[in-house]
């Protein structure tokens, strides 16, 4: 009799312990998920994995030309002198940062060291900056050629675009356009060779009816890649094409 009671008590104690453990795991998991740690300084932060101080220390682009995203000198204008004479064909280019440390380091680590969690942060920062902007009908990440996609394992433009598409409820058209030429890294080429390098680099894989889209990219240098993609999209009947990029090379 005593032995039976002891067994029952042990079983009851074990069940209570299991339940307490389950509750603790749930509570601790909820607490853990409610806090983030800054990717730069390591301090706790909320909502986004970059604390306010580190966000303020980033190389924000500031006031820039709406058609090429280069900094503006004249306060009263929205276009730089070059774009007043011969603007890019995009309806608008929106860039967040100057391509310099630490952003250049972050982008490099994303692309070449596989730190894909940076892409979510970049997408969140871009979403915050676009809260008041008129939205397109869909967003299109700049495609990677299959060879580079296979080597890297992901397309950084697609990964940056995911949280943006989710935040604004926009279609993410990551498969409508293909990069059919495995071109050399643009960073190694001058402006003229960039244009030749990207001649007929993109093709439309399937037709679509959107007339206002935003192209998503990580870094804009001369704009040759974006112009090549713009040509393909405009030929397909897209009337309004804008660019949302993370960094602008000055």
C-alpha cells in the first residue's frame, strides 16, 4: 500500500515538474522573442535588430536627387544639375545610405559571408523609410544569374525585398525576370564597360499586367544594372518604374 502511494506521488510530482518546465520554456521563449540584440554593438533593442544609437550612426544619405539619388547641393531643387539636363528614366530612385562603412561592411558580409540575417534588417530599415511613400503595384528584386545564385546560395536583393513585400502587402515578383548572361562583377568595370557588360543581360520570363513597379537592389553605383532591367520592363509595357536601393555609391 505504502509502495503504491509512493509510486503515485512520484508520478504526480513528475507530471507537475514537466508542466512547470513546459510553462517556463513557453514564458522564456516569449521573453526571448520580445527582445533583440543590436547587430552592431550588441545592446538589447526592440522591433529591429539595430539600437537607436547605432541607427543614428549609420551613413544616411540624406536629401538627394529624386532621379539619381546623388546628394543635392541646392536646397530649392529636387533634381541635381545633371538630371535637370538628362535624368534617369526612372520615376524615382529612393536610396537610404551612402555606400561606406559600416554599411559597405554589412553588405559585403551579407553577400560574401552568408550573413543572411542582415537582409531582414536592411528590408526593415527600407520599409521604415518608405512608410509615407506612394506604393507600387509590385516589387521586383534585381535577378542574379543562375551560376552566381548557385555559388552564393541566395539572391541578396530577394532577401532584402521579402520583409518589404510583407510589410506593405505587395507581390514579390522574384521569378518574372531572368538574368541570362553571367556577367563579370560590375565593381571591376568602368561606366562604359558596365553598359556593354549588361547589354541584353535580362529577359522577361513571363508577361505580367503591373504598370507600376519598384526594383529592389542592394547597391547602386552607375545605375547600369538598373537601366538594363528598366529597358526590359518598359518594353513589356510597365509605365512607371522606380528604384528602392539600400546604398548609393557616391
